[in-house]
C-alpha cells in the first residue's frame, strides 16, 4: 500500500511516497527560504506562486524516484489546512487532479495531524500519547487518543514558540529562519548572563506565553552600549533566550505529563514534534524530564520535525486504512484546529 503526499502550506514545497510498512520510498523538499530571506519572513503571495511553479515537476520526480506509477498509488494526500491558503490551494488542487485522473482516493490532511502522527511512522509510537506540537504557528499540548482524536490541554496565549525564535533572531540580526540561527548563535554563549523571565512557570494549567520573553530580550539588548551588538553579546543573548524558553516549555510539559499520567497510569508515551522540536536543547530537556518520570520519549529525526511531505503521506495512509477518504469538493481550511472543542485561549496577548 503506497501513498503520495504533498505539502505546500508554508515555505516548503514537498512531495513524498511512503508505504504501509513505514518506509519512505522517495521524498523531495524544496525550500523557499532564499526567496523569502530578503523580506525577513514569509511573503504568502511569493510562497503560493513558487509552489505553483515547482510542484508539478517535484511530483513527477518524486514518483520517478519511488519507481512508482500513479496506478500503484492507494491514495493521494495533501495538506488541506491550516496554513497560507494560496499555497494550500496549489497542493490540494494538484492532489485532487491526480485523484480524479487516476481514480484513486483523495485524502485531505490536517498539517498539524501530519506533525502529530510522525512519531508513529518513525518510532512506532502507539496511542495514547501526550504530544507537544511546537512549530512556527503553534505551541500546543494535546492528548492523542487515535487518528483524528485529539484533546488539547494547553496552547499559547500569544506567540507560537517558533515565532518567538524567529522574532528574537530578527531582533538580534540573525536573519530568517530564526530557530536554527538562534541555536547556532547560542552555542558557546552564556545562558546565565541575562536574567530573562520563564513565562507561566509554576502557574496552574498548561498554557504557554512567549511575547513577554521576547520583550525581555529586547530590553536586555537595550541595556548594552549603543551601536551594533558584538558577537559575544548576541551569543549570550541567544543562549539566555533559548534557556529561558526551554525551561518555560519544560515546566508546562511537566504539568501536562502529570495530567496525562493520572489519566493513563499504566502507559503511554510523550512525543514532541513540529519545527521547534528540531532544537537540540529542547529535545534534551524534554527527554530528561521523561526519563525522570519513567515515561518513554520520542522525537522524530530533525528532517521530519520541520515541514515535509512524508508526514502528510503517512497521515493520509493512516486515514486511508480507517476508510477516512475525502470528497473531491473538500474545501481547504486556512484555520483547522485539531481539537475543535477546546475552549478558546485566554490571556492578555491572545490573537483573534
Ligand atoms: O513545523 P515548521 O517547519 O513549520 C510550521 O508548520 O510552522 O516549523 C517552523 C518553525 C520556525 O519558526 C523555525 O524557526 C523553527 O520551526 N525551528 C527551530 C529550529 N528549526 C526550526 N526552532 C528552534 N530551533 C531549531 N533548531
Ligand atoms: Zn509545520
């Protein structure tokens, strides 16, 4: 059973073919980073046009690399939201066309479900598990009980964790994308030089907040002599920021783990996924916390934490196995929460 997956919801154009045994037959990821870099962030219109320009060729190459023909496919999956709608439309229309021409099932995949199910593909993690989904657009703790079955324990009341990395990197002149740049700059930096807050630490609940931390970094930078920050300052600020964010996230995870364990005392696992899960310091802190609590820890390899089409093909395959096929008039969704019943986040900085 093989499935083709397409990912076009952000700034990666990606296609992949995976099989039911959890193998990647082929995958291609084309990053648009160079196209967006001059603007210091993603420009949705440029992203959509670039997906349109490259996706057909990418799909053909990925199919050829897999040695597969379209009639071998059990289904074709595409990210159908949430994300930048112009790009999402490109992937969805392409997948629908392939499905219509070759008379195979179309699978409309929630991008977040792609991230959420990746650890089942890479590590064979079984339900239920506690998931920390940390990316450029999201920071959520969810109990995952099955395909399509998510219960949110907490979310950010302002910025996503990746957004905080990206904004702080921009502030420090480290460029875009910010996460990897901060991680590099933080190496060799002094994480104790700047006393930054650990937002929400010790508070009830499992929600996150990062905008105050971002402001604190700016204020700390302003205490330094005017003019360009020297390399050592940037490195120490990056290290202090990363340490504060990791400690804050780890505290929230600790609270969620307690809730999860009370509900599932005899098992389960903890999974971290999404672009920010590529961060080595965060992975280490979370893995240590799980080890202390005797809970198994899984984090997909870095290349499958950041956006990719393997996760979309795999989520499509999981849905296909359950007969969760979508009609060809499925409407892409710019907003698409994994837990539609979750109460809206509350806080001073909540975005509409
Ligand atoms: O999942 P992803 O590729 O795209 C979204 O769905 O948002 O996540 C991208 C985010 C960006 O904010 C990027 O700065 C962050 O993940 N990121 C990292 C690292 N690599 C990527 N953040 C911290 N450390 C990293 N090594
Ligand atoms: Zn993502």
